[in-house]
């Protein structure tokens, strides 16, 4: 059995996922850099001080996910932390188009259903695929926990309020996918609650990453903070919560 705590981070070859990996490596974790492209994952791992290992993992490819689970089981024998960070915001946004402009093309009556399927395949079904493959390892590792990286854009409470800045841009594609991810988080928390395994959703905030064409206003260091805080609580922390930095609750 591997001596250090092991954290798998999906979509960790860049952005917030990579920063979380750096932070957790600094806390003595072995970090597994989940990346669709193994070469990019290896390049990212080489930038981390500590035990960082690239692992090929495409959340939309069940065979890739199963192979990653087998590798973790065979090489490390445990999984202390699963961070579901991989996500996409769109597939059809035009160059130079603001997200406000793009949101107007994503209303329920006119959105591109194929685009919605592609985003949900990563942000929702991909999360469930990884969960199902990794939960046997999570269950067999004392002190384990799961963090799903969500967004305040998925809050139905906030989006239902006409006074909320999110209200006018809510749509079924990206925001709706995060609403569905929140539902999965609650379902996972209920399922694993009796076993004492916390499952929580965290919003990093509006961080400048490739996800939003670097239009975000926060840094990746800021975006990683709440994820790392919740991870370090481990089984001592709450479950079924949705927060942003620092432990500020977000309404579902």
C-alpha cells in the first residue's frame, strides 16, 4: 500500500486543476494528473514539486476511465481523494464573442442540442462515469473524500432571482450542466453518507482559465483555495455542501 495520500484530479493538465495538484503536492499528496492527452499530462506533472504522476483519463471514454482505475489500483492500491475538475463550457462559441453574447444563443428555444449533449457528456455523464469507476477505491481507503468542481452559475436559487446577475444568462448548456452536477453531488453524498465519506461541491469563482477564454477575473491560485481547503478536511468535514472561498455557502 502506498504511504502518501493519493489524489486524482481530472482535467489537471492546466488551469485550476493543475494549481490544485501543485497545492496538494505541497501538502504531501501523491497527485495524479488526469489528462485526455498523456503527453500534456506528463508536461504538467513535470512542473510540480513533489510526487506528481500523469495518468491518461478522458472522462467521456469509459474504457479510458476504467484503465485509469485499474492503474491506480495496481500501482497505488488506494485513492484518498477524487477531485472531479474536468469540464467544458461550450463547443460552438465564436472567436471574439463575449460570454454574454454567447449566452443569448443558448436559450432553451434555440440552443444547439448537439452542443448541449457534448457539454453534458463531459460535465455530467463524465463525472458519473469517473465516480462509478473510482468509488470502489474510495470506499476501500480510510479517510477518503470526493470534491466536485461546480459553479455558482448552476445555482437554481440564484438563477431564479430576477435581481441576480446570473439570472439573464442562465441556460441549459453550461449552467444547466452544473445544476445537474450539483444534483449528482447530492445523490453521491446520500449514497456514501452512511459510510462516512464526504462528497461536496465547490465553486472556484470566476477564474481566468481556458474554460472562459481567460475572461475570468480571479487567479488560478484563488480558484484552487476552496477545493484544497475542503480536501484537507477529509472525513472530518461536512458532506452534501456547496461552497465558495472561504466556506461561504452557495444555495442549491
